[in-house]
C-alpha cells in the first residue's frame, strides 16, 4: 500500500480539504467529534464494549477558538507526516514538537493530549494508527504464538516464536497495528501480576495446556489490550482473565480489558476484548478454596458502590452484581498468590486445570 | 552441579548445623547479619558501590525472639527446597506459604520481607540466588546480544537473539542468575523511558552504532540492574545511561543503577553497575542545546539538598555537585523527549552520536 493511499492520510486530506473549501467560500469552518465523557457511554452485550451514545461537540473557528483550531490542524499535519515517513511519536514528543509552532505552541502536555484525543475521535481511528504511541510499553508474552513483524529498515518479515524465550518473554511494542499472528493455541490466559506470569512461564504452563500467556502488569496498557484484541480476533480463540479477587482486579483490570473504559469510549471498539471471560479469583473461589484473605479497604468498598451504581458493565451483568455484593458481605479480598497456601504450584496442578474444565465457575 | 552442592544449600546447611549444635550443647543459638541502614553505608570508587561499614546485629534466641528465630529457620528451609527443586517464589508467595506455619505464620508481608532481607544479608547472597524473585519484572532489551537460557523441562540450551524482535523486545525475567551472554556490541545504552527506547528500536539505532539497548522503565528493577551488571561484566563493555535531566533521573535512576541504594547495601555488590557513565540529559545539555524546560519542582530541590548533604555518591563526585548546583541555579529541568524540539530523530542523528564522540560531556 502506498503511503498516499493510507486511510489516515486520506481522512486527514478529506477533513483539511473541507476546512479549506469553507474558508475559501468565506464560511466559518467547523470541526466535529463525539463528546468524550463517562455519562455519554452505553453497554450493549452484542457490540461487546462501551459505546458513545452519539452526542457530538462542534468547534467553530472564531476569534476565541482560532488557537485550538490551528493546533488541531498542525497536529493533523504531524500525524500525516508520521504516517507518510513510517515514524512514530509519543504523546510527550508531540507536545515538544509544538514548541516550534510559535504562538500556537502548547504550554502544558494536557493541552496537547486533549487535542490528540479530539483528533482521534474526529478521524475515527486510534492514535496509534495516527502515528502517536503511548509512553508506556505493552505486556509480556510467552507460549504457543508466532508474532510476525517486519524489519523497519528492509521491510523484511521477522518471525518471533514466543516458545523460544526460556524464562524471559516477548515484550509487546508500543504500537501493534502492523503485527500479524500465527498460532494453534487453544486459549489466551491474561494474568494480572508479573510474579504469577513468571511462575507459569517457569513451569512451561503454556506447553502443558497449549496456550498463550500474557502478563498484564496491572491495568493493561493500550498496546497490551490492542495486542490481545487483534490476537483473539485473528486466532478466534477465547481469552481468560486471571486477576486478584478484589474490586480493582475485577472492575479496573478485567472490565477495562473486556469492554474498555468510560473516558475513552470513542476508541473502545479498537481496544476492548469482548470475548474475554473471567477465570478468577472469584468471590466463590475465596470460599471454595478457603483462601487467606485481607480485609476489604475503604477504597475497595467505594469502588464497589460506584460500580453498582454507575458502571454500565456491572449494571448489565447480574453475576457481577452478586460477586461484588458477596465480597462486600465477606468484607474480604484475596490475591492470586493466596493459592500458594496449598503449595506454590497448586495453581498449575489444580486451580487452573479445574477452571478450564468447569465454565460454571467463570464470570462473564 | 548437583543440587546438593549448590552454594546456597551448603550455606544454609552450615548455618543450621551450627544452630543445631548450639542447641544440643544447651547454649543459646545466635544469628548474625549486617546492620541494614542508610547511615551504615560508605562509597569507595574502587569498589564501585555502596558498602556497609561493617556494623552487625546479632539475634539471640530467647523467649521473646523465639518466633522470629523460628520464622528465619522455616524460611531458610523454604529457600533450600526452592533451590533443590529448581523452583521460584515471589516475596508475596513466600508470605502466603507461611500461612501453614501455625503460630509462626506472618500476619503482614512487611514482616516476612524483613526476615527475607535478614537471611539475604546473613547468607551473603542475593535473594534471587535463594529462589525468591521480585513481583515486578525486569527491563526490555533489543540489539546486538544473544541471551543463553535453558528450557526448564529439558535443561536444553535456548539461544535468544535480541536482533530478531522487530519493533518488540526481549523482556528480562524476574531472575537472571542462570543467564549467559554472547555479544560483540561496543556498548550498552540504558534508557529511562519506554517511549525513547521504542524510538531507538524503531530506527534500529543498535544496528547503526553496534550496541545493546535496554529500557529501564524508570528506576530499574533488581532483575534489570542485575542483568546489566552481569552483561557488562561478561562482555566487558561500557554502560551509558540516558535519563531525563532532573534530580530524579540523576539520583534515583542513574545513581541506583551505578552504585546501588542505601537501604539494601548488603546486596549492592550484586546489583550495582560501577562501570556506568552518564550520557545525559546533563545540566550543560540544557544550556548547550537550548532545550525546552520545566520549572524545578519543590520535591526536586529537596532531592538535590538531601543528595548534597547525605548521599555518599554525590559527596564523592565534584562534577555531580556542580551539575546539581547548576540545575538549582537555573531552576529548570529537561526531559529526554525535549530533544524532539529539533525534530523527532535529532536524538539519533545528532545528540547520541555527539555524546559517543565526546566523553568530556559525560558525568561519572
């Protein structure tokens, strides 16, 4: 594909041409993008992710908006250059580039981030497609997967076999748009902590159960979520999530992985993993396995209350409402590592195999 | 090497035998380990890292110490089992294992962490050698390096070529004790931010300058520091650090990488990288390159004052005292990304090549 035919370049040309035409016709040019806010989000199980309810905001060029108008156009120009030269820029770098824009330069990064979010929503693509990458990296991967990348100098295909890294792993890059996959794995296991991931890698769990292990490292980054999404789409295999048994693991980590987040609804369709299922640790696991627990913190209880009231995902799923209610009743939370009470490798010999065999113990 | 001949197992046997003999002889058994505190640290440029000044603490078994005594022995037993079975446990998992120790169980993880630190100091090995791994993972690696690991099932050698990861990277495992290296690289470049690392990987900087790129991801983890240390020892190549131009980048990230930290002095000899040099961003760079800056924060100024007064590393090196003083005078700090003012790839085309050619611009 020639860089000129790239859909990003085409879309930026279309928007710019329209603005140019309006100016030539002596009309006030406008830019329109979806309203980005938590209250403008709905959840539909069939779509599988948080969607904007369609409210739009329009910015008309006037004396007071001329600077932000100019900034949007200048940033779109940077995006076009990045895509055309096959380069990348972090959000932070984009902010510094603006230092050459004279009066239109940004004074603080939040200003430039906000313009970037608007452009992302207006163009209808995620910002990695626009050439802007996150500061933070993605997750770690081990197991039955070949990632196909290309050498950025020669364009030659590079095949990365994730069974060949010993105790180490493949580290997902900041942008995964160009990656392709080959796998005969049966499922993807997405794991909250690096420690648990390391245990499963050390004992070649991916070989025993023919799967792909991915370390989320807490709330997964954009590139980690996008990687899992692209992989599960391509390979058509299920994604099982394994986090701590607490509101943070359930609502911040798992819910973000599965349906996305509220304040970035315009890009959830690229980043959600609608097919994900929750393996554990569930509230029932805490009881069933008599796990060592910690008291629920005030912040946990607040998170549950907020979720029950405001989170369209929780409101949609009765089993999650029950799990959250059970946890608050118990006043307890349990970590993945709590399974070590029965021996370090109980998680490999018993817990995960039992989960795989019994979908009734999962949550949606 | 048979597991029985492992130095960890031997050392644990020696300590246990001595305690056993004391008990049989009806003497009160004792355990001795170096005092772990900031005030018990010195810096010697020849040694290259923070060392304890030799003050020891001795714990005698009495009615009031019997529980912590038992905990130390039980944890040493776990360590012995881990090493003998070639397994690993995170600090968190170790805490949960204690839930089966009846009255000797830990009630909070800080208790078990503290016992682990004592054992580490007493045995004189780092806790990864004892089988205990950190929760967090190490850094990311790309470039002219082959890492040699082994398959944990078959023991067969695995060769990991870090030039073959495309836009991704090799992710360093939580424990690097068993790894070996093959490299003809000229140097290691240790980079503060994932974003800058991604840029250098994207543009194959390691190919242009025949080097190894390592992403620190902020203050480097233990396994990342140990990886760089082992690699620089093995390959006998210099390590250059590239961080933001601020007290956090200098004193928290670089100083920890080079000489270790104050509160873990008993293991600095394993984790420091004495040969590391500081590339930038220096205070002189901010002036020389007219970099966009941010105001120095109160916390930055406090960090400088603390460092000038209490940090044996700063007290040892005049150039660092000057750099810190200059920064406070300017009241400014600059990030690695600020170089993007001159174009995204100025760092590749100009900044890093100029640094490589001119050691006078480095700091010790």
